[in-house]
C-alpha cells in the first residue's frame, strides 16, 4: 500500500504538471496578435488527425508525405503555433491516464500495465512515428526538430514536444544504425561541398584548403552516416598524423608544412569535430566516432601511441573579460595582449603574454563551473566526459580572428590515454572531476592567483 500511495502521488504530480504546461503553452499560442483560425494550420491539424486515425500503410505513407509538404510551406511563426498545438491538443488524456492507473492498481497484471503505458504516451509521439513512414520522413523530422529548437527560444514550454521527438530520434539514431566512412579527396564533390559548409571549428575558405586537409598521406577525415540521410553526414572529425603533440593550429595546417610519411607518425591529432545536423543537437555521436577512429587508425598504423586533440576554448575570452571587470588587481586583456594585439606579437612579447594568459587559463579549465557544477567550457565537458585528460594549455594556439575572438588565442590538448579513459570517464560522470596533467595544475598554482575566488558564469 505504501508503494501504491507513492505511485498515486507521483501520477498526481505528473498530471498536474502536464495540465499546467498545456495551459501555459496554450496561453502563449493564443496571445494577442496571433491570428485565429489560420487556414494552413487548420489543414495541417486535419492531416495530423487523418494520419493518426488511418490504418492502411500505403494511405498512411501518402498522408505523411502530404503533411511534410504542408509543414514545409509554413512560416516560422506558423511552425511555432503548430508546435504549440502539438503541445496541447496532442498531449495525453489525463483523465484516461487516471482511469488506467486505477485499473492497474486494482489488477496489476501485464494487460493493465500495457494499457497504462499506451495511455501515458502522448499522441504526438505516435504522430512522429507515422510521419517517419513517408519517403524522406526521417530527414523531415530532423529538420522539424531544428525548427522546434528555434521556437523554444521564445516559447520554452514547447519542451514537452521536444522531449517526445528526442525520445524517438535517440532510438532511430542509435549507434548500431550508424556507419563510419573515410572522406578523401576522391569522395564525390557534393559530399565534399557539405564538408566545407559544415566545418564548424576551422573555416575552410576554398577547395585548395580542403585539398590540403584530405589529400596528403598524413591527413584523415572520418564521418558517421545514417541510412535514412543518404550522403548527408551526421558528424565528422579531421585528423592529423604527427610525431609530436602540436601547440598551434596555424602550424598544423600551414600550406608549406612538411608532409609526414604515415608509418613514421606516433601521434594522431583530432583537430576539428563538426556536428552537421542542428536537429540532432543533444544526441551525442562524437564519443563513438572518436573511439572508432582510434580503432581504425591502430589497425592501419600500429606504431601510433598517442591520441590527442588540439581543441578550441570558446568561452575563455568572455569568462576572462568578466573576471577582469570584477577585479581591480587583474590587468585587462588589452593590456596583456598589447596595443597591437597578439597577432603582431614578437617571440619575446609572446612569451610575456603566455606568462600572463596561461595561469588564467589553468584557473578557467580547472575551477570555473556552471550552475550544475560541470566545467564551464562546453568543449571540455565533451572530452572530459569521454574520458580524456586535460594535458596541456597552448598559447598562442589559434591567432585567427575567430580564435582571438572566442578563446583569446588559447587552445588546449586533451589526451586520450587508452589505459585511463574508463577511469577518467567514471570520475567525471560521478563527480565532474577534471582529469588534468601535473603540468596544468602547476600552471594554476601561481602566487598572484592562488586562493583567489572565481566568479563563474553559465
């Protein structure tokens, strides 16, 4: 009876929250200025109900295809209002949920549990499944989620719709369905164009730049694909084969660099990881991709013994400027970089700048946390969560305009030590522990920084 009362209380809470979310979403959807009785939305609603009520597979596929076409023709505001309708009109029937729960309490058998489970599932979840039956249904739903994420910026209550869509996408994009392929200079041009367009870390400005990243024997690129998305990659990683851990992306990608014979390489450097589908945000593939690439490289080049990244630190400059504005003791970033900025720094001045920047960077990487106690830096969260170790801070690591704007020129190396990946992952998963080398810890422990409290933002 105690367990039954707890379940009943939990169900009451679930129903109350669901109804409150419906009311808030409905109030936002019908706020003053929103047109009532909009014909495209009414037609789309009719198609949704027809799709849910139909039983024939052929007619259902045709209805789903028509629905996708009508949805694609909607404006951004119409799409937001469509999602609001999904949040209210296609939510669970809470009275039916209560009745099903009571039947299960009275007769807790398999049949009553199945009925309760079916009643709890929102109709919009089955709607998404049926949309997926149409030719091109999966990419259409991925695009629909990208639109939904945009709409949620102004209407966060639409998160109830996102929860159902993400639940399905995580199943459909399970690791077992993904295929890893190597991208080379002989890859079809339409796919290479996508690589140029999707590159999110180090901009590829021309075909010559892409050629330098794909054609030399000491360069690799691997991507994950899903059967339903044809030649559109989900994520790709660019790899450089070297004999040492690099400190500068400009040196790593220099046009005049000396090409290394792959069999002489000892180090594989993951220097760019780009997610290609905004609609799959929050559905992680990067950890699987890195692990599979490591396995592939070891099969091809057993002499490799070091696997590292050369990673950006996208939030460092913003954090640093916030710290400096709050502290009368800390010099400003402009003072540290000099009047002409780090781009014009001489070797001597670069060493002086590094002496100022690196202790601050160590503080940021080791101590700055978000509200949940996680590392503030999003790239750090990704690699530390995969079991990597923060190995080295690199300044100047990226002196491009983007590198200076986001990271104040800082880059870092994360080391994937295969013997420690699992233990590092567990320590991070349990306590958000930052695995870091002794060298990084020593850089933080400067007398003028030791004991200073950090103000974190996130």
